[in-house]
């Protein structure tokens, strides 16, 4: 199952970068993303996360291919000269924003497993002329960095996609320096989802089935060794029946109703002692 999830995620986001849409459904060549309800789902999750001044001067392609649920660079405290690692960096928007904030004496890494995303990110880096940026190929569960090399870890709606979040958080703890900060945006749950949804691969790649209940997220961070843990909800998602079916096909009306208020985006903070 974990390898199945990873492969489905890889395929979905390879397709997403091709069509510049993060809501790829089950239709041929991703064209099911083009419907009005799909656009509303995508806008509800990814819309209005960045203001104009933040992204001014960056490639439009990086913003168009941003599939996140938050803006970790606005919420994380980044300082001149720091090293930042973005987990699941996609087309590179958050990496480029971080690179600006840490300045020429700092470094911003992006980590992604999808070749298509990495190619897009490197093209955006070239367009932006960012010299203090490096995109790495790899998995969140096995980060290609040595111990204690990163000041801040950010991520934007990606950790929920991993089938082994305990390992992701242990790896995050390993690569952070002592005193380093974990500052990610992610989808979390206010209560557990029905087992049918949890086992649905489409729901996994749609950032829902793999999401943790907020209290479970805190427990896993503490188990990995983090302190000063906090989960701040930023958006509560409400789906009408048509939109819910676009995101999670096959649900009954009763199951859709049961999702009300259960799925939220949040900013998750923690510190490595």
C-alpha cells in the first residue's frame, strides 16, 4: 500500500504540472480537472494564499503551478543567512520566496520526487535568477541531506500525502539543527474520516485520506522529538455535493454530509530542542 500511494501521488502531480492544475480527477489526460466544480474546489483550497507584493517579480508559471493549501513562507520566521528546506517543493514558488528572505548568504533547498516538477522548478529558478537555490530529487521519508544542516523546514500541503508520516517527521528532526524550526502548512482533520475514504487512493492523492487528525499530528511530532508544538487552523473547507464528488468520487450524500467541518488547512509549528 505505501508504494501504491507514492506512485499514485507521483503520477497525479506529474499530470498536474502538465496541465497546471492541482485538482486532477480520474478523467483521461486530466481533463476532468477542467469542469466548473473542479475549478471551485481548486480555488477554495489554493486560492488567495499569496499577496501581489510577495510574488512580484517571480515567474508567473511558479504561481500558476502552486498546489498548496497555505503560505508557509509568510508564517515562518525566516532570517538572513538561514538554510531552508521545502518538503515537496513542486514548481518552486515557496523555495523562491524563501530564497528572497534568507538573502544571498542563505540557502533554500527544494525536495521533490517528481521529475516533471523538478524540471519546472529549475526552469522557474532560472527565470527568477535565483543563485541561492537548489532543487533535490528524493523522498520525504529519506531526505538527501546530512544531519543538522537546516535551520527551517517548510512544506505546503505535502506531508499528508506520505504513507509514513512518522518517518517523515523523524527525518525532518534529523536534518534540522538544534533550535531549528518546523513550520508547515498542511491539511488536517478535526475528526477521523470513514474507513472507506482512508483506503481510497484518489482520496489520498487529493490530500484528504492521508491527512492526520490535529491531535495525532501533535503526538507524532512529540514522538519524533519536537517541542513547542502548535496547530493553528487557517481554513475550514465546506463542500457542496457536486464539489465533494469531484474531490472524492463515489461518496454517498450521507458521507458527504459527514465531511462538514472535518477537513481544514492548518499551520503546524514545532522546534527541535
